C-alpha cells in the first residue's frame, strides 16, 4: 500500500514536470459544448483539449503534405503514358 502511494506521488511529480499549464480564453458557448461532451466521455477539459489539439496538428500536417504533393504535380505533371505500362497488371476483382 505504501509502495502504491509512493508510485502515485512520483507519477504526479513527473506529470507536473512534463505538462505545461496554458491559459486560454474561450466563448461561453464553446465551453458549454465541451462540458457536455466531456461529461458523456467521462474525461476532463484538459484531456479533451489535448486530444483536439493533437487532431488539429495531425490535420494540419496532412494538409501540408497534400499541398506539397499538389505543387509537385503542378510542377511536373504525370506524362500521358507514365502509368499505362501497369494497366495490364491491375486486378480490380471484377472478373
């Protein structure tokens, strides 16, 4: 029992050292909507916000990759016969 308490203290200390507290200003409607969701998900505002920010960063990275991909094809478009060599190799499962 003492060991569990000791481990919990260590985890809390590490948590404080790893996490950074950030103050934000949010619209009342947004806070109410988040509070409804976190109640359903049985989580906290902090965890909900961390997840939302991770998802937003992931989406941003994907958009940047798609933009770079699009720019690359604009600079060097696919040649008309570039992929036709593979048409006989494609199997779509229709037959």
